[in-house]
């Protein structure tokens, strides 16, 4: 799309002020959000928002032009007046296959693409198993990953696969468009680490894995450093490296060594900052890179809030708030009731074909409030298991940031600190991915001006929120954890390798 650099986004940024103002944009699966921040403090000065103009609820294929259209709309009304640099965060796992001229071969393949599940299994077998993938690139192919989508493309749309000459992710493509589609195409460590064909441990692409998946080689973006600029527009606007949403949100939160982030969605994830890449032969740890030059090991669970919603429906309750209120009428340990929340099978531990179960049923425990409590404890104990996978590999966890709407529930806040064995912070709602992108832009701008060191990002205030301590209930939490672990081991012996 020649001339894409002259979108409404960049026409609004021709005035460059002496004082530092930067912007971060987050192109999420459903919308674009932009924040404009003070370079020195990170204070959000103004913000914009626009939904992507797409049909249906999160389609598997999206024309990437939709991302540009919502970007231009979100930047309207002079939002970017005076901005000197922009950082780009975007949804992960979106693959944009390009032909030799830089045109899209087909719509971008985005999101949790379940149609590629067979392709994931094919790739695992083709390289020799889960351990071989973990050793090669720090992760085992999942249906949503770019490498798996390439395998699906080769098997189901061979003509499109054959025409694919260049591979980009969403944030790579957006940065490239904002710069006017230059010959140089870039990405960052964070985004590259989620592809399934770049290793965070070695810092190198595995082009052979691209060929294994796609059937032939393809050009890949240059991986640049966290504080590097991808380029400068003709108007003088600096564009930083960009990164994936997960890495950008972590950067926006301000997490560092000793911090972990637990995200409560339908499924759950646990990630923490670490100095080195972790190679996990079981495949439970996905070894990602962060947005600062360090590493971001991630462990996911298939069952988090879906466990709460299922329990609420079983008990005839209208919402999770009602379930939380009921659970608070019980006590820690739920009168011996233990719910193993493996409703969709499970990844941590690796039990893909199992189901959830309830243990400890006695006459006195057969009350709604105890089942409600067991659902919250089961969900959180499953996430504590994921935290322990990281701790077992030497990752220090002193503080846990708890994200997601369910983090606001009183039953979650009451149980999480004692079950996680750490201080828990429930951050104030904010656009952390967009803020992280803006912080990256400020870093690249400062390095280019000689005011910041490329080894140290700008010292913006991190996330603020409610701080919860385990306090005197730590021993109680350990007892509840032990009750959960005992039932898990009886039901699924050896599910976690030592």
C-alpha cells in the first residue's frame, strides 16, 4: 500500500515540539487504543480509541487494512499533535503473509485459531516431539502460534503458501506501514520469541522451522534491540521497535525481577521476568523475551474463569459476583471439598484429555457455599501450580500482579495472597499495553537524543493499585494448597515431573 505513511496518524504529527511527548498505540484483537504520554514521567495526557471495522466476533481472518483504519480514527481530533515518537503494541500470533512486492497474499491469520490444531500436532511430530521443539525455540507449537498457522496454510491453501515471500506479525506490519514501507523490515525480540521460529535463548531465527511449516524459505524481519528505533518518518517522527501485547503490557506495568503477572481470563497465564531463557523439556514453559532485553517465561492453564462461570451456572447463580458472595460464606479449605478445575483438559499439568473432578464430598460439605469456595480455590491453586513451575526453575516471585475482571472479586482477593504465597497487587484499570508502547517510544527517543542509556529504560511510575498481603493466613494457604496437591496426585499421579 504505497503512501501508507501519510495516513491521518502521521498528518497530525508534523509539528515537533521541544518538550517530550510520545504516544503508544495498542492494536488489540478488537480495537486500537492510543495514549499520549509525558516523556519524563509517563503521565497520560490524552487518549483515543476506535474499534476495528471487521464483521463478526473476532474472525479468524482479518484484512490488516482494518488495523490502519481504526488507527487513523483513534488518532483523530489532533490527538497526536506535538508527538515526537510512537511505539506500537499489537495482538500476538497474527501472521501477515506478504508476496515479493509486499502485498498481502491473503488476510492476516489472527488469534486463537483452532482450525490449526491438527497442524500443531503435525509439526510436533515432524521435528521429533515436544522436547525437540522446546530445545529449538523454547516453546511447543500451539494452534494459535504463527509457525502452526504457516503449516495450516501450506496444507490448506498451497497456492497462497507458495506466493508467500515475507512473513510479518501485526506490530511488524504496522511499524512498516507507518514508516512508508521501507526496504528494511524490523521486529523486536518479544514479538519474534512468540513465532515458534525464533529462539530467545540463542537470539536467532530457525529458518529451517519456517521451511518445515511453510514448505519453503521466506524473508523474515530484522530483530532489533529494545531501545532501537525502527526508523523515522519523512515528517521526523521516530517509530520505536514495537512489540507484542504481552510484552508491552508487562513493560507498561513496570514489572521487574521478582515480579510475576497472573492473568485471569477464561484460561489463565503466569509470567515473570527472568535473566535468562528457560528451556523446558516438558513444554509447560514458553520461553518468551520481554521488551527490555531480559526474558519472560510464561506458563498457561486452560482453566481459569471458565471454572467460576461453570460453577455459577451449576449453582443457578446469575453472575460471578454472586458466586463470590456465596464463597465468602465458606471457610478456607471449603470443608474438605477440592475441585480440580481441568474442565477443558489441561496444559499445566499436561493432561489434554482429562476432565475436572470434585473430591472430599461429605454430608457436611455438600452446600453451595463450599462448592463456590472450592471453585475459587481450585482455580487459584491451578495458577499456583503454574507459579511453582517457574519457581522450580529458579524464577524469583516476591510480588504478583493480578489482572482481569475476576481479580476484583472479593473471593479472589481473599484467597490469592495466601495461596500464591506472595504479595498480590490488583492494579488500577489502565491501558497498560499502550502505556508500555509509549514507554518504549520514550526510550528510543531518549537514546536517539543522547539523554537515555540503551541499557536502562525511562523510569516511569509503575502500576498503582490495591496491595494484598498473605499475612497470618500464609500457613492456612499452605494447608489448602497441600490439600489440593494431595487430591491432584491421587487423581493424576506423576502429572508434574520432579
